[in-house]
């Protein structure tokens, strides 16, 4: 899975991109840098170098993203958000992945393993 990790402070925000964005493109994230917030931005399936077969459902992508957090030693996530250039066909899938991630993953990812 392709991802971008910009380590700053202890708070971590997971950014899921929609539209034609992928992990390598920081879009409107200056607010996080200014606030000393770490940003983890995974590319969704089929974008960048993330294979289309990675987490083929919204729930699957949420699980893969949570596993990536654990792999990187991220135990807590302050927020999960989506960034879109336009509300296209992928907006429902990314929104659902965010909803599933927040509903199924405890704030403290270390509790689940």
C-alpha cells in the first residue's frame, strides 16, 4: 500500500483522498503542519502504487488502513477525514470507509491487534 507519513507531533490525522488524488499529493493540509499534527495519507485501492486488490470494500480498506497504523506504530488516531477535489463517484466509497473505520476501530489502536 502506498502511503505518505509526515511525522510531527503526537496527534495523528488519517487523510483519505478522493477524486484524482493519491498519497503523494498533499492537498490543503497546511493546517496540520501549522498545528504540529502528524499526517498519514494512504492511497486508496487502484491509486498510486496501491494495488486495486487492496481492501476491495469500504470495510476492507478501513481494516487495511488500521493495520497500516499499527505497522507504523500509530496507536491513537485523533481524526480520519476525506479530501476531495470534486464529489465524484468515489465520494460514497471514501465516506463509507471513514464511517467504517471510526465505527470499528477503537481510538486506541493498540487495544486491537
